[in-house]
């Protein structure tokens, strides 16, 4: 298992088997924690917690009226990434906040990703939820839908750089057109590659278009004949990669039409993206057409020398193996439009104010912790800031310029748990169904599940 000094969170979050491998940013749960957030058990926990909270008088309408807990202090839950990575920023923001709010203390409590939601549910049921909570970007929808988070839409314009928030994170904090969370920081998906092998086939510099990347893959395949060698390792059911093609061609997973969700993977633009993914996969990858992206992890193929490149989380660079560290580089996954990055599924964190919180103080603290100065401080630590106007020129930041997010539907987790998209990809890659047939079936399933 790869090891590394620290860090974190990235989406959905974007963790690997050892999330501290992430040298860029993180919060995507790996196999052990994975998409465990959601599903019927979590839904029941949330609804019960919210019901109990309401029964004891902790409701959104009364939030901020409790003199006992909110006038003298606020409680902030952050992940240990902040404790280990940027404690000086937390201290600075707290000092600034206290100067602007004399007599109000800030009680920061550090949490860990595997158990923070269980603890949060308990505080909701007990009527003592924190005033501010850091959540992974795919965790917000369920809690917003259950009424466990406060609507902060009226404060949207007062948050720094809100007009330029990263698309993926902005959508992650939004439910039903209302804002329930503020983007904190992000993590991106990139291409990790063998610079020596690419140079041998004429690519001293990384490809800047999908067509050029495809050409590189063909040349790499022709010059590396080892059985199972992948010019670009991709698992057949890696829907994060596949759907990036869909969004690159202007498609999307689903949309709201006349008040109902409608699957749109069968739209002409989505089909164009899926067709492009199929073509690229069959050219570039020797990965199984019916396996998920963690079995094996891409770096488990790359480290033994069986892949010239891999698409995935930026922290994969920590796991390339000692033999190839000196000849490993990264580049932005290129769009089919030359010079543009392909839209990626960003990971990241969102800051929300739960029911029962002092909304005014919570919003003010979040403002301070996400202002431009704070974002620059996070950026200096190697994190991706929350807005496009703050992005620098690093590979990780350039990869975040264009992004996409899953539908903000309370039943989305059931689409994931049902493997609707993964099964569609296998049907396409194995020619069990045509792209149009598989996409149409998946769209019908998505429509049914999201509206269920």
C-alpha cells in the first residue's frame, strides 16, 4: 500500500486506500469507505435525527435564537486535513473572526472522514449540531433534502468569488436551486504518465488534444508489445473517466424537465461523448471491460511497468513506485477541442450550517475562512482554490477549470448503488448493446430511479 506524509480530502470525496497519499488534495473515499454515504440506512438516520431535532425545538426557523450556545461561542467541525496541513490558517481566521465578533469564542473540533456523518447524525438527534460543518462534496444533497442544513442562498453574494466558484463544487452545495454549502477547496483528476515512454514515440511534451493523445496511445501500443500493457490504463467501468467524455461533448447525466428528473445519456451529445470514450478505451486501454476503477487501482498497473499512463486522482503520483519516480510526470486530460481541458469530476469539501446553528455567525465564519486571502493560503499549501479566477498554472489547477457534478437528486445514490452507469459502460465496451441502446436503457433507469 502506498504511503505518504499527509493529506487529504478530495471528494466525493477522493481518497484511496491510504488517503494520506494525496499530495494535492483529497476527499474521495476509497474502496473501504467508498460510496458508503447514502442509501436507505443513511436516509433513515438523517430523517430520524432531523425529526428528533425538530421535536426538541431545533428547527431552521429558530436557528440562531439560542442564547445559551450561540451568543458566547460557535462550534466548527473541520476535518483533520486542516489540523495537520494548515493550522495557522485556522488560527488566523479565528483571530480575525473574534476581533469582528467580540466575546464570541470559536471552538474548532477536528473530525475524520470515516465516522463524521455518524457523529453528525447523533448531534442532530441531540439538538447540539455544530454551527459549521465540513462535508465531502457528495454528502450535502442528502442532508439538504432531509432538512438538516440551513438555506444560505440570501448570503450567496457576500461570499468572496462566489460568481466564479468551481462549477462542480458550486453544484455540490446546491439543492433544489438553493444554496446549502460554500465551496472550501477542491481536488482534480489528471493524467499521470511515463515521460520516457512518451518521448520515445515523439511526445517530448504532453498531448494537448484528445486526437493527439489517441495518436500517442497507438504509437505506445505499437512499441510496447508486453501482454496486458496499456498505453493509458482505464478500468472499463470507471464512470468518472467515461462521463468526462460525455460532458466534454456537451452531454450530461440528467436534467430537470417540468419538475421531474429526466435521464439524458441518450441525447445526441451524450451519445457522441460515449462513442468517443469507447473509441479511446479500445485504442488505449487493456484494462478489463467489466471491472471498477479500484480493482486494481490504476497505480497497481502503472508501478510494475504495465501502463504508460493512467487517468485518475492527483495523489496517484505517490504510488508510481521507486523505479519510475524519476520518469513520471502529469498533464491535464485533454479535450477533443485542442487546448482545452476535458471536464473532470472534482472532489472537494463544502462548508455548511446545520439546523440549530447560529446562522449569522456561521455564515460570517465561513466568509472569513473562504475569502480570497484564505484561499491563497490554501493554494500555497498545494490545494486547489474554490474559484476559477483564483486558479494558477499548475497541472492540478488547470485540470479544475472545467468540471462536472452528479445530479443533485436525493435518490442519486440509488443510481450508483444499482450500478446503472457501470453496467452501461460494460454493455458498450463489450458490444453487448450499441452505444445508443445502452445509453437509452441507462437513461430510462436513471429517470425512474431519480423520480422514485
